[in-house]
C-alpha cells in the first residue's frame, strides 16, 4: 500500500524544501511541484512533494491521519 502525507513548506532551496509534517521537519524534493514557496501545502510521497493542495484539503487530510494514528494506538 502507498500512502502520501500532507505537510507545509517551511523553506525552499531548489530542488529541495524543508516540509513540516506533523511537527517534524523533513527535506523533500520539490521538482514535481510548480513554483513551491514557503507556506504552500503539499502532498509528500517517497521523499517527493507530488502535488500542491489547498488549506481546506490539508486540514481534512491531517484530521484523517490523526484518526488513523489514534486508532493504531488502540491496538
């Protein structure tokens, strides 16, 4: 199964950007995203930002991930 996670761009130094994912900053390749800038929301998969998303969708995906993590802790 493949899973992408959502994050927010903190800094950009092409071809990479520092992305905040649930409070953890990670360096990802952003060459697949057009003109990434600080504050953008992106989907990250396998070390690559693969798509920009809007804040509403980011919040939805973040809540889904929170629910998945909460359910995982119950087992």
